[in-house]
């Protein structure tokens, strides 16, 4: 029985493989060069068409790496724009990667369900897409991955042990966890279409920092999407207040700016260049979700730009999240001062350029949590999926118990002046003035 199945499935596969090999289909290196040439990536020199030249190919654990010399007159970005053409070309509908099929085949257990298992494996292998990543180091490097990147990266307790200082997990690639360090890249833009993971990412930041920098982190939270996403953080001792409406946002920003001013004054008076030199461990995070809602509010924008420009040395960090990135919602001052961006899928290349200064976010797969993380380099990551239950458990020790009446009023009154002193936004003294 088993040998019959073996002949129908594997031998069939092997016949297919040899025919693919004869047709040169398994040689992705040459195929990539053909795809690029057909897609117009060639130049004419002295009447002759010059195309990319394959110089090297290397087998890696994750797939194959090809190195090409690109013709004079073409740039890396010309090729970067054709990633989709390359992926589609390498993923013909009937294509099955025989090697990975045979590897998986060996793991099947002989039993009554073997036929079903083999059929399942074939279907799975046909559906699997090879993913391609390009980079440039003087040569064009094309990485062709055998298996797709994970579409789920669970945030668990073990993650917290892997982080140092002011790091948070930005996501995982196929090979490593990428961390964002708020001491290296102080301000962060978070962008992406609705429902792709911005709020989950913001909750990852807040939870991680509350867990790792319990005594040192302070948050000014502005949630213009109604306050639901940040609601569970409202009673944390690290949270200075939550603003839910544009007028509350202005009050919150004004208070944050006043605190920043106070710190800058202190640093100036004492000849400290920045907060690190002064030896202050605490950092203030101004988190704004949906920032586009206050993008035409001149007063709010002036403060946001000021924090982006002068906050760094004073220990202020801006996290600016929006699902509508344009040149209007993301001012040049904010963009210039945010050296890090995390960008989930966006609708257009124009929106992608507004966030990343390049296209790409519009081509991300339709996978929640898939994003481009950009600092001085650009990396595609699967961002951590942090569950609410895990957040609640992690932040619980930092919740300040208030009388119910107090708690109900907490958010609004936090930023409403000093008439109800108990509920006012308290900007803590840190002993610097
Ligand atoms: N990193 C992730 N991995 C897998 N799934 C995710 C991830 N992040 C978010 N999701 C899923 O996507 C859903 C929407 O995420 P989230 O609320 O963060 O989106 P959003 O971009 O903030 O949307 P909106 O702008 O409408 O608030 C989540 O409920 C979750 O199921």
C-alpha cells in the first residue's frame, strides 16, 4: 500500500521535478535575471542590451542567496520596485519545491491516514509562496526563502528577559528578534491602515516599558480613537493621564511641554548637555493615537513639533501613530526628528513615502502584524502579538486603587486644571529644579 502511494505521489513529484529541472525552472538565479530583464531592467550600451549578471549563488539554511552585478545606469531601487514581479515569476501556480516536499515527506508517519497526509502536503506545498528580499552591498543580493515568514509572533513572558534598558520588541524576521531601543531612536512614527496592528503595537510599547522601567517611565497618553485601546492603562502609576478629545489633547500636550521646559531649564542652568549627563533615569513618553485628528490643530502641532525637536535631550519621547499618513498629517519637522518608523500595510505608495520616504508598505502582504521597521536600515518584521490577558497580568502590580467615584472622573479631570485637586494631572517632581 505504502509503495503504491509512494509511486503515485513521490514519483509523480520527481517526474515533475526532472521536467522542471530540464526546463531550467529550478534555477532561480537565472530565472530572476530573466524576470528582471523582461520587466525592463536592462540598458542599451553600444547597441547591446546589458542585463544583470549572476556572480554567485549560496545555499543557506533558509533558502538560496544570489549575488548580481547590476548594469551601469540602473539603481538598487529600480530592482526593489520589481520585487513583486520576481516573487510572482518564481511562484508559478504548479510549482512545487521538490526538495522541501521530500524533506516534509520524510516526516510523515506510515498509517491509515497516509494518503490524506500526502495529499495535504502536496496542497500545502503548492500554496506555499517563495518570498524574496533584496539588498545592496555593491552587488545586488537576492534572498529567496524556502518558507514564508511567520504570521504570528506571540509576546510571552520570556520576551521580557531578552530586553535591556529601554528596548521593546519591534518584531521578528525569519532569523532574529528586532528590538527598538528608545535611547538610540527616541521618537517613533507608527503608521498603517486600520486593523493591521497599530494599537497592539502601542500596547506592546506601554506594557514592555511598564514591566522593564517600572520606576522610570511616565506616559502622557492621547487616544483620539475614543480611549478604549489605552483604557486598561488608565490607573497605572506611570500614566499621567489619558486625553480622549482634541481639547483634552491640547491640555495634555501643554502639560508635557511645561515639564519638558522645566527640564531643559535645569539642564541649561547646570551645564548638562542632556538628561544622560545629568544622570536622570526617568523618561517621559507622549503617545498619540490617532494623531491625524489633531493635525490641523495649530496649537497641538506646535507643541508636538517642539517635543519632536527638543525632547530628545530632555528625556521626552514622542510616539506618533496614524492611519492617514500624508505630508499634512506628518509634518516635515516630525518626520525629520523621528529616526524610527514602524509601518504596517498602507493603501498607496504615496502614503508609504509619507512615512518611510520610500514605497513598500503598500506591497506588504495582507497579514496583520506585518510591518516595515525603518531606522538607518529597513527590515520587514512580524510584530509581536500581545494578548490583553498578558497585559493585564503584567501591569497589575502598578495599578493604583482609587475610590470608584475618583476613578470614574480620573481621565477627564486629570487634565482639567486644579479645581478637583485629587483628580488633576499630577506632573511629578523629579527633584531637578
Ligand atoms: N502583531 C500581530 N500579529 C497578529 N495579529 C495581530 C497583530 N497585531 C494586531 N493583530 C490583529 O489585528 C487586530 C487589529 O489590530 P489593532 O487593533 O492593533 O489594529 P489598528 O491598526 O490599531 O486598527 P485601528 O486603526 O482601526 O484601531 C487585532 O485585534 C489582532 O487580532
